[in-house]
């Protein structure tokens, strides 16, 4: 039982490159979400999904796309990376009132 | 605008002392969460407070919730070095009505011998 698995753990991108951050869960939770964490800040919600085929925007969605084709996976896509997207990204699931966070992806855009 | 404010943001204290971290929030949410984060690590859930007057304790940490005052506290009793970490509070509800958490900026806690 792996819980919430994020890959990769570290990534360096050049400005303008695209990439996908992966998030997979084996807990059969309907709700999944993406947050970013910047130094000295709490986490901020990027996008979320309440089930397969359903996604919605969070507080800071610009520059990010998501899709949810299965219950298990919720990938986050950066279409054209910018230095302002340098951050640590966390995926989280939720069941009832409990959130489970992945180990994070540290992304640097140069 | 939904706001979650923690104070202090930085706290250095000695082992054996008691202290309280405060979390004020602007929403009417009745659900409040406390998390611990060690450097370079993910968030570890400490407490989920689901109703007014809720109090939960785990070891040297105790959390409480006053929904009328929109205030939660995290009390540390007889601090030990292992409790050094960053502590976040979060409430259900995000900007624009989004379904997720709004976090405070975190309290960076250093406990010195």
C-alpha cells in the first residue's frame, strides 16, 4: 500500500519547456488535488478533482493543466514552464475529512 | 477573501518550556487541520478538528478549536528538541469557492537544549 506516489522527486527545466508531474494513489479516493509550496508560504491549491472526468481550478491555476481519466492518477502539466513556477509541488487525496499528501516534487525552472 | 493567519511565524524556545501557536481564520469553516513539516519532507497530519470546542492531544501537543472566535491553538507542553519543525494550520475552503485547503504561512519552531 503505497498511498500517494509522486514522480519525479526532483526536476530542472528550462524556460519554455513542458513537463508532466505524476501523481498516483492506491487508496481509491475520489478527491485528488495539487498544491504548490513557495518559501515562507503555506501550500496553495492549484487544481483539484472530485472524481474521474471532473476537474476544477483552485487559487493559482494559471500555467497549469490537469486531467483525470482514472481514479488512480491525477497528472499536472506545465505547458510552457516559467521561472515563477519554481516551487515544491504536492499532490493530496482526501477521504472524509482526512488528507493524505505525497512526498512532493521539487521543480526548478531556469 | 479567505485568510488564515498564524502567529508567531518564527519561534525559538528552550527545552522544557511551554508555548502556544495561534491560528486565526476568516472563513466560517468548522474544520481545521494542523500539520507538521520537517525540512525537505512532506506534511504529516497532526490533528483534525471538526467542531466548536474540539480539543485533541497527542503527546506534548494539544490543539483546540473555537469556531465562534475563528481561532485554533496548538499548545506545546515541556518542549523537546524532536518537536523542532514547521507547523501549519489549514482550513477547509479555498479562494473562489474552490474545494480544498487554505493554509497559514507556517510557524517555524526551533527548540534549543
